[in-house]
C-alpha cells in the first residue's frame, strides 16, 4: 500500500484521536482513546516498517506518545492507598532500612550524648555550640521562674508555631535526605549537627535545673520528630550507599533503585513531622497540664512510635 | 553524535520516540515558575495580614511558604501531567524514563533532591550533571528515573494535492524513496534557495536546475507517495 492510500484510509481515525486528546478526561473521549490505542501503535509500526516518510512517522509517534501519556496517567485515587501504606508499606520500608536507621541513629545520638555531658558539667561549654543571644533566648523560654503558672498561650500563637514547625522541621528532614546524594556526607553532617545542638541544649538546661519545664515539653512531640529525622537520615544514607556500593548493577541503576525504595520513607517522614508539628504547637506548649500527664502521654507516644516502627518484619516475604 | 532522540519500547509493542530537553528551556521554565511562585506568595501573604502576622496569619504564611518551596513542582507535575505552568509555556514535560507520566513517588524524589542540584549556587551541580549525560538529567532526575521531554505540537503535513506525480526514470531504494518523499513533505520548512541547493545534489540524475529541479523532485515525491 502506498503512503497516500494509507493516510487516506486512516485519516478519519487520526482526526478523531487528535480531537479526543484535546479533552481526554471526557468519558466518550477516554473510551475512544482506549479503544484505538493499539490500532494507532500498529499504524506507527507499519509506517516505520514500510519506510513512509519521516513527517508521517513523527506525527504518528507524537500522537501515540500523547495517547500513551493519557493511558498511563497518574491517578491519585489508585496510586496512594493510605490503608495499605500504614498497614504494610511504611513498616516494611522501615524494616528494610533498619541498618541505615541504626547508623543514622548512632550518628545523631553520639554527638548528642558527648556534647550533652560536656554542657552539663561545664558552664561555658554551651557557648562553643550556640551564641550568647541564642542561649539567653532558650534560658528565658524554659526558665520556670519566668512562667506564670496556668497561663496559656493564645490559640493564634499556637497556629503560628504550627506553621513554624512545619516549615522548619520538614525542611530540615528534606535537606537531610537530599544530602544523601553527596555520597551520604550531607546527611551525616545534618544528623551530626542536629544531634550536637539538641544534646548540648538538653545538657545545659539540665545543669540549670530546668528539668520540669524542658523535658515535659519535648517528650511528646519528640517521639515523632526525632524518629522522623532519623528516618530521613536513613533514606539519605540509602541513596549515598547506593552510589558508593552499587553491587552488581551500575551506579546509576543502583541509585535509581534506591530512589524508588526510599519513597515510602519520604511519605512517612512528611506525615510523622506533620503530627509532630501539631503536637508541638498544640499539646507540648500547653503549660497548664500537669507534668505527670505530659510524661505519661509522652511515654505512650514513644511506645506507639517504636512499636509501629518495629512492626514491619512480618510483611517481609521470605 | 549529538542526538536528543530518546527511544523506549512501550506495551503497545512499538518503540516510541521523544526529544529530551536541554538546560536552556528548563532554565526558562524554572524562571517563569519562580515568578509565578513569587506572585502566589505575595498575594497570599497580603491576604494573611488581617489574620495577624504573629498569630494565625503568620502560621498560614509559613505553611504556604513551605508548600511553595517544596510542593509546588510536585503538585503541578502530578495534576498537570508533568507540567508546571513554566514547563507548559515552554512545551516541555517531566516523564518517567519509560515516557509514562510522573507518579507521586518519582516526582517527590526528583523535587526534594533539587536541594543538592542547587549546590553550591544557581543549580551548578544540576547543570554539570545535565551536561554530562545523554539525557540531560540532573541528579534528582537520575535518582528518580525521570527526564524532561519536549511535547510541543507537531506541524501539520503540507498538502501536496497540487503536485502532479511523475515516475522517476530509474528505480530507487526504499530509503532513497523516503528521502524524496521527505523532501516533498517538509520542503516548506526550508527557504527556496536551500531547497534548490538540496535539489541540485541530484542535478546529474534529474538534469534540471534551480526551481525546475525542486519541482521535479516534488513530482517524484508525489509519485512515491502514491498519488496517481
């Protein structure tokens, strides 16, 4: 069959497809596209095989590409199944990242313990980590004397702090993850310095005996926040290690594989940090609640997070 | 050879081809998006002033700031088939490396890793990465398995009804025939002198010069096309 005849034969269908592609979401159009996808693929194959001219092949190719992009379009309702995610995908991802999580945890906790011990015993040590105004600001926040017992922050301010925690904490977690691409070094640095800052602040405030204001504040949201930061570190280290030790595959394939596997971790991190920001802004900040209640709720939250994080093993296929 | 064609076999049993897009259109698209983000941010921050800068308004503003910084590209890539407004204007789109539209996971990975591509400043790392692989992928694209392709509209074929077909004097191979047909169908995209220059390559065979040479080739093209 000559090209002219071929074009004349199929022109009407191609026209229909082009029109349908302009409004692909419409039911009739979607049906038409699905129905004629294979015909179009065949036309393209035939046109190539018979060496019809480049312009025709290009138009058929672009039409098929457009159709293909419609058929395999992302569908929000089918791709992220929240129930399956919480029940299986996220715990399983945590289980599969367990060694990276362990490394991230150690890299964050060790500098925290060391600097915490140091600031606990040495009055001036805190100034080598933070500058003077930051230290004074922190002391003012947690000083039991400066707090009027029973005075609640206004609801407005809580919402401000919620936004503040969302922006800061999730950004830190994202950067911690992204730093993994620099052979994991960026991730290690973020973990190290975060651990060091938190450790020295805790040590310093303990030394000043602000125990009853500081720990009840951090224990609740800390469960979600610290765990999520460690998870983001683990996801980053997964990327870094995929580049350093690609095993049997090429470095590029290994990186791409890792990029796929960390995705559930990323979803989980965002969710956990949103919960943490919510707790920090609306629960932890409340100063009228009894300390015992805060510790109990904190203990429950920690148990929940740890139990959930350890529940993935049974989903691993053996 | 410098070739931006990217081929992939799709479930239809055929090879689809797309043109990957280099840094320049992507920088333009990014700049347009930057302006749009700036406008959104300005409008929403003004709108949140009445709610109180230190209170609820400030809180919303920070959440918006976060969303625009991290989630703006993800949202558009998902809902608008791989196209942020800037990419749409430039006729380019993000796709998975099998040319299917990006999913939440791949889009999230490529956009979070943007931070590293930005280092040390102005996307230098991303630029170096784009220029050192054949598919113009920045680091985020490499990790997510995504690429940016051109999906601009293709030009309609020139109508050739006015050309009267003429059988060539000697038989030609299939690929030669295709070239002649291509010359007919795409000739209009070239200037007259360039068309004549190309036609003059075959002067020894067609024995025609200048415009007549072009016309002769077009007639042969029409004949091979199957017009009778």
